[in-house]
């Protein structure tokens, strides 16, 4: 599983 | 989506509306930094063209991304074509090389993965943090600004400022933490503090924005 934050912010 | 994030995005939309309103009603881009606007176009292009490789979170995000790319290009067009005679390049002299170079270095140091999309995203985050500097530099050089221009800068500053309570909320409510966005966002907000001090103590009390 990826540790990257999901980029849902603008 | 929480209220801080939503108000932040709303503030960002308002800032662009204010800028377009200023330019189209006065038919001029006096006091507006073309360099800052060019940096924002680059920020939006490098961050939001992830649309092309399928980063579709929601209709909200897609619509906002398309709007920010489109409006930033339209603003560049307005400054460069119809309102070109009203621009004074002699006061818009901040060195972009430092900002772009600094953002590039930071994107290579601080990213979540050594991949092209991640480095591009990080670059856009660091560049956004400092993109307002040429605009603030013009205000500092001329020692004053039209009220509408200060409302524009204030709305833009409020946008990233409001993302900070959004990140606090997300950290505690969702366990979400994006350290690169948070650190760059705090730097971006700190850059506005001097401006905000004068904006709150003068412009919002009905005085003109003038540096002491």
C-alpha cells in the first residue's frame, strides 16, 4: 500500500 | 471536504474574479505583476495537468483544475495583448530565476517519490509558495496599491491561509498529513503576513494601502 497522501487538494 | 478547505477554495475563486474585475473595468493591468501571473500559470500547469494521466478525484476537483488553468492563461493574455500598453515592465523586475530555481531544487529534495509526476507536483507546491513575491515586490517598490489590487492579494493570501486550519482538521479528524504541502503552505502564508498587517490596519479601515 502506498504511503503517499492522496492528492485531492488543490 | 471541510469548511476551511471549501472557504479557502472559494477565496481563491474570489481572488481571480477580483483580478479580472480590476483589469476589465479599468481596462488596465497597472500595478499587477505579469511575473506573478506567469508563475501561477506555471504552478497550475505543473500541478493540474495530472488530469491528463487520470488523476480524477471528483467533478469538483476536475472543474476547479480546468478553471484555474484556463483563467490563468486568460489573465496572461489580457496582460500581454489588450492591456499591454498599461503595463510598466520597469517596476516588475523581481528575478524569476531565483524562484523557479529554488522551487526546482526543493522539488528534488522534498518529494514523495522520484518520479516525474511527483517531482512536478512538488515543484508546483514550492513554486506556489513564493509566486506572490514579484507582486508584493511591485507594491513595496511603488509604496502603494489600488484597493482592488490589495483585495485581490488578500483573497489570494486567505486561500492558502485557510488551508492551514483545513490541515489541522484533517490531521485530527482523518489522520491525514501531507508534510510537503503543509510546510510550503505555512511558508506561503508567512510571506503574506506583512501585507496582511497593513491590509487590516489600513485598507479595511477605509484608508489607502500605503507603506509607511
